[in-house]
């Protein structure tokens, strides 16, 4: 939740790419209704842009709303192809009904002999951080992120960047040393809690000791930030109600996280952040006015500015873990500000699940900056309307969170929620509820083959809404909400 960082600390909540290829290809190029996934892989249709050197391997498969979304990775001459993955969507008869392919052209005949060594790549990656703690991994890959395929070294380094903790993957051309791409993996987003009163917690009992772990979710304890030790005690009672108390901060964070796991299972049929019953440790006590998710490793919760209170309230922790779901679906973390609106949608949904409603104010209770204001307003964000510009990711998220609000509550709610004017001044929207809105978003995330933008999220959510509701009601509401925030109709957009 590093609020001002675009990165692998996924999703700083606050002030916290590639292209998501969800546009439907012409009927002649797309999957035939009679093809199974195995037949598509064997036939290698044109839309896969495959050479004789390409091989495919299933990465994951997720069932949702009667369909299966299967992600495949690609290798070329035995090397991983970055940007070469794709999603095949199959129906109840195991027939392929849709595809989303990140790669836009064939690799052709590419030499896989580098001119530069791994040490050169590691030096270039290290130079992009202020300080380096560790080189996690270096591997030779084929990158298809640009206009042409290139042989590349891919190195991941952890340490400190200009905006705080960083876990950065850098690709450099293995022939010239030019930087091709970089991806940040840290996104800056019975207990007595500080923000939620007395709450039930799921804990583990080992011998005579209770620990703040999560028996229903693998690898989701709440720990002390700087020691990575799980809170434990003899009486199964944790926290004292003071938001500045570390153990109390863990009560808040674990309560929200466990609620989110239950919400995802009941609403989305998803088991854990990774879809396999697992998550990441939650660590409270970071010395920062922020919080963040680090892909596959942890959530770190810091404090607010004036009072040193730990900020792991429900929508904050759910925002960060929402980044984890985003990393683990389709092609990975969404891009161009859309990752932050995804995190906020999971936050609002979890808050609604646990409390019966949401105030649509991200971090409304935690007073992050000390001015009494929320981190973001979802019904009145600074950037309400899409204008085609490129902005800092948390500012850019305004378009998406405005869309989520208009889709969930409508532009003129009758349930006491605030009015939220539409951008074109004419379209009005009727709310379908945050539960339906999250289902629509989740379906689009599953079919997302690469880092998305608002154009591709419009296309993907329209498809998802139509699949969820053949009557077209959800689809029409989805389109109206996108119209209302000025995201235009996309080429070959399906009819409702």
C-alpha cells in the first residue's frame, strides 16, 4: 500500500503495464466453439502467434460462474517468454469460448546466445535502487513486451528505492544492455481491536498456546513487523483496544484479512489469495506512514502521521490483499492505475461483507495524514472521468473507483449513500450492489492476459457481466457505468 509507488510493493493503498488483450478477434481467427483447450494447443491457431519452437504449459485454472479460466505460460527454445502467456476460457462442455493473448506477433527465429553476462544484468538492476539487500534471481528470457522479441536478462533485486521498500524485476537486452522493462512487486495499499471494537478471530492452539494465525488459510499469521514473530498467548484474547498498540494493530489486520478470505469464498468461490487456500503473512509495525503488499511474501502495515496508530483497518488490509489476488489472476498485476481501483474494490467489498455496508471512503477511520480526511473517496475522487492522460497510479485510480461506485450504488442512491454525478451529465446509473460489481470485476481479472488499462477493463467487464447474467441486465449496467466515467465503447464490444 505504498501510496505513492507504482510497484511490486503492490498496492500502496493511497495516493497509490503492458496491454490486457481482451478484445475479441474476428470470428474467423478466434476459437471455434467445437474446440477444446487441448485441441487449441495442438492446432496452434494464428491468434497464439506460435513458432515451431514455442511450447505451452498450464500455469493455473480457475472455475468461476460456470466457466474455467486457464492461464498458459510459453517457452521459446526452452527459455521463458515474458509477455507470452495467454488465457483460454472454456464453458461447461470444455469448449473454448474466448481467448486473451498478451503476445501480439510471432517471435520468429531468434538467437538465444547472449553477448552480456548475468553479472551485467545484476549491476544494471542494482543501479535502479538506492540500496540493495539481495539479488533474488537472474534468468535468461525472451521478452515480447516491445515491438520485436528480444533476448533478455531478467533480474529481481530487493532493497530500498526512492519511495521506500522495493522488490524490483528489471529486464535488460542481453545483446545491448538497454533496459527493456521493470516491474515493482511492492505495492504501496476474540480480540480487542482499535478500529472495530471487540471482534471474533480465528486462532491456532498448539499445546497450551494460542497464536494469531489463520487455521482456514495457509500462511496468513499476524506478526510483529521487524521480528516476523507471530503474536501468541495462553488465553486466546489479544489486543487492548488502543490503535497505537502493536498487538491491537494485529487484531484489526487479521480480523479484516480473515473476513476477506470468507468473503472471497462465499462471493467468488475463491479459496485464499492464491486460489489454493493460501495467502501471505501480515506484519504490523512498519516504520512508515503507509502500508504495502509485497508479491507472494507479505503485507506490511505502518502507522498514521500524528498518533502512531497502526492503520490496518478492514478496507486497508483488504486493499493490500486485493493486490495479491490481482497478482495471482490472469496475467498478473493490472496496470495504468487500474491495480489501485481493483484494491479499493476488494476493500469496499470486504467492509460491506463484515459490516453490512461501506462508507466508500478508503481508510476513512485511520486518519493517515493527520488531517482527518480519508485516503480516497470512491464517490468523489479527484480524477472522476477518463481523459486519456497518464497519471500517478493512485490518482489515475479515481476513474475506476468512481466506476465501481456508480455500478454498485448508482448515481443517485436512495439508501442514504452520497450522490455521485456522472461525467457526461446525461447518463444516470442504477446500482447493482458491490457483490455483483466485484463478481464482474473478478471475471475480467481472470481473463486478463497482461497488464490492463481502462479500455481493456471495459471490454473485460462487459464480457464478464454478460457471462454472469444472460438477460443482459448486469451487462447494460456495466456499460452505463463506463459511459458515465467517459471510458468509450471498445472495438468489437459485445452487445448485451
